């Protein structure tokens, strides 16, 4: 499970960064309101203002985290400011090994052999033979 941040950037209208974000089932998203003057309220629609969170996001604060249980595309708006919108794309859960193939023993280089860092040291390798 991962956590993603969407920043609300001040402006007329304010913008969401990223405007479209792709996450996976059960990942979490939260909004950070970097607008120091206005509260913002991301919601699935004006008729469903509490679809993501119970309250608006005050200036210079973060919202609670929201997660999504099923693949879907969710356009959202700011209840407080018509014209501010974004999209969350929720994809199916990541498959095992999504971060790359499994590594094999020795995948970061061949096994080292005795003396591999200098061809081994011989008696007297650091100077005269010692008795």
C-alpha cells in the first residue's frame, strides 16, 4: 500500500498537482492545501461534499487519507470553488513482483573468491619478508 499526496496550489482557480493521479486499489490519497488564504474541499461532486472527507481542508493543512477499494476513475471538484477539478484513476491491485523480477543469488555481481580484492596477499606483500 502506498500513500499519494495531491497539492492544492493557490490561484484563480486553484489547481491540483498532480491534476490526474493514478493509484492502485487500497492505496491512500491525501490533499495538502498550500493556499494560505482559502480552504478547499475536494469531493466527488457538489451534491456529495462528504464523499472523501467530512470537512474542508483549511489553509496550509492536510486532509485525512482516503483509499479506494475497487478500480474506478473518479473525477472530483472543489465544493468551495467551482472550476477547480482533478481526477483519480484507481487501477487493480499490483501484481506480485510489480517492482521488478526477483533477484537471484549473486545478482549484484558474481560471487567473490578468496583474494578477489587484490589477487590475494603473499608473504611480504607489504614490504620485506618478516621473520
